[in-house]
């Protein structure tokens, strides 16, 4: 069938940008846009190669929704004896709670909410799609992370840590990505986190990169990734390794 990709969090922002970017590439034949609400998904009428895009209802915090999405993607790829999924890009994520707080002011409920989506939700999707990914020749899983999740940079590159919920969730996401990379290396999988840069989206309105620029950077890095990328944290802007 060619090269197929599932992008979660595709309703808007970087996720939507990735769907459009990947669909425009000649080396990609199918893009599944995982969205919470298909009705609110922007029209693809103006998207390059719109026929490549299939919208799939996917709420990553809901196991039934994730299972239903996996079934939909499997059927689109030919059913139980069909093709595998080549790449999963886990882009869905949230920043919950106040943006600027000291660590002792961190609301436990907002903390739990953020971890449930950014870490547990990503894990839930990855587990569900492992069988389809195993059937694909490339077996790539890209998790959209952030340098704010780099523990070694906290207090150095970033002198303050005001996004406690978000930072911690991305550090945890990096950790679980590394664990996947170790556990599935023998099967030929490539798991790695990518920092998209400071992108101007609803989550970060002051960002200096456009969604289109970031999506292009991420797609280029993800598509060219080889086994040496497995378990390594990359900056999509510079293509350099980020310290954990």
C-alpha cells in the first residue's frame, strides 16, 4: 500500500500541520488524522493530496475510543491480513492549569490531568497500535516532546520551571519513550522523542516558529530516521541531540 502514518492530536496546531505536510509528500501514501471530534476537523479541500487523508475519531484518554480507532485504521489498511502501519506520531497533548506557578503551588488535580493525557494517553495509543506497527516494514514511533522535559537543562537553559505540570509530563514521556526503545529494539522498532521547537499555536501563542515550519522539520526528521535514532531525544529545528 505504500507508506502510512497515524498522527494523533490532529484537530489543530502541530498535529494538523503534520497531517497536511505528510499528505503533501510523494513518499507518503496514507495519513490517518486522529482527532477527538471529526466534526470539528478543518476541511481538507485545500490540502495537497487530500485524498490521502482519512480522519479517525480518537480520544487518547478513552480506551474504547483508542480501540475503535485501531480497528478503523486496520480496516483501512486491508483488515487483519492487510498492510501494517509504518509510523505513529503521538502529537496529542495538553497544558493544563496555570502557566506560571511555583512548584509548591502545583494543583495535584491539574497535574494528574496533564499526566493522564500526555503520558498515559500516549502509552495507551502506542500499546493499541503495536500489532499494526509490527506488520509494517519501518516500525517508527515518534513522540512529540519538548526541551522543557529535559531534566539536565532545567535550571540551566531554563532558569525557572513555571510549567510544572507540562515539564514533568514531558520528562515522563521521554522516559517511557526510552523504555519502549530498549524493549522493542530487537524487533526493529525505532522509538524517539522530538522537540518541535517554540511553535506559535493555541498552546504557545508567543512561539516564533510557524506550524508549517515545525511540521516540515518534524516530518523530515521522522522520515529519515534510522536505527541510530532509537531511544535518542532530538531537536527538530537543529536536528541535534538533546540531553535528557
